[in-house]
C-alpha cells in the first residue's frame, strides 16, 4: 500500500501479539504486550484511515497519535522495569551496553523540555510582550502584530474586551472581522465568550460537517458584506437577519475591510440605527439601538451608556463583574 511505517510496525505488532498469547504469562506482562500491540495498530491505522473533513489528516494523526504514545509509554514503562529487574539478576548479557544506550536516549529526551519550552515561550510577539504569570491577556498590553499590510496594537482591543466583559449581560451577538485561521481573527468572541456571526471558517465547517458547506461560506461572505457594503438598507437587513447587537471596528477591521464600508456605520448612527457604546483608542464598538427592532439582537441585550476611554479615569477591570443599571 505504499505505507513505509508498516515495514517496522507490522512485524512489531505481530511479535507483541504472539508473545501476549503465550501460556502461563504474568497478567501484567500480557497487559503490557497488548497495550503495545494496540499502540502499534493505531500507528498503522492512521496511515490508511482518516477522519472525514480533516485538514489532510492532521487531526487524525494528532488525536490518535496522542493515544498511541500514551499506550507506548505505559507498556514500555513496564518493559523498562522488567528489564532492570532481569539485568540486576545478571540474566541479560551485555546489560552494561544496553544501559549505556538507554542513558543516551534518556539524556537526549530530557533535552527537549528545557530547550523546546524556552523556544516555545520566545516564539511570541516579543520578550516584553510575553509576561510571566497566569493572566492570559497580559501580553496584549505591549504586543504588536502585522497583518494584511497594517500594524495592529492589541492594547486597544484588550480595553474594549474588558469593557464588554464588564458591561454586557447575556449573550448578544457581535460582528467582528472574519479572517483566515491562525491569526488575530475572532478575538472578541474568544476572549469575551460572546457569539460572533462567524468564527473560524474551517473549524465551523468541520464541526458542522453534516450540513452543507455553503451554510458556513454564506456567513463568511455576509460578514465581509456587512463591513464592506455602502448600501445602508442592505447592511441593516443583514445585521437584523443575524441579530447583531454590537459591531466591532478596530485596527483589524480596518486592515481587511474598505474605508468606505466602515464609514457607513457613522451614517447608520446618524440615522438612529446605531449608537457608539464604546470608544477607546483605535477601537469603536457600535450598538444597535433601532427602535423598530424587537428585541434587539439576542437575549440579554440592553442599551448601554456611551463609554469613551479618553474620558475614563483609569483602566477597565474585568473583575468583579458589575452589571450596569437598567436603561
């Protein structure tokens, strides 16, 4: 079948299965051999089978591979203990050579945690933008990112996210940039928990593989249209269709959508359909306040007093949660 790993895995699988069938075998050794055989079977299986709608076979190999390595670890831990016991009794020739080889393998393995962890931690925006601690948003204070020809500063996004977490109740839908995966897209939905019109394109298609892909693709197109269109009626129609309550316009949106399209939100504001709920730095959050829309957006939506970071006396803290007075 052109699967090279089978040249190694298949003989080992056959040997492990054959040894596991031996009579008068200690139960622990039999279990270790069966686990080893199962790990080898998984290793072979992902070479010929994959999950439907996987990205190539990336998730199939990763997810099943993790299980295989766990089984390898458990079975070979028993094997190492058995080897050590037999070696101590002098029942294994060349045991010193074998221990020397194991020591080299162990030393090579232990190089990975310190060096790989250090490299991974430094594989960020900068050393200054990667503070130590448990605050998963602390890096945003200094982090900068270049995308689609524009430099993005995360501090303004962070302040807007914290404001939403502090002031918005329920799960009203938000509109934010929908961009290719593994970038700064879906950042408000990720950090606030508020549902966006469209999340990661491929993840949504994977997790809804029983539905036609056009359902997700249509939303992707509509997000771009809601930002880019200069037709006020079309914009209102789409915003109402998806029950959008808050619209994010930050540096990321300016990097991906047209200035003319973004300018229409100010015209919708002048028309009384939108209001500015938050303004801070490069980020503006509009709120749908159209009186003829009942109810506006999803459950938990209510009108908020305008917030302007320039008028604030200090940074917005996400905790404790403080619900605003009813309007």
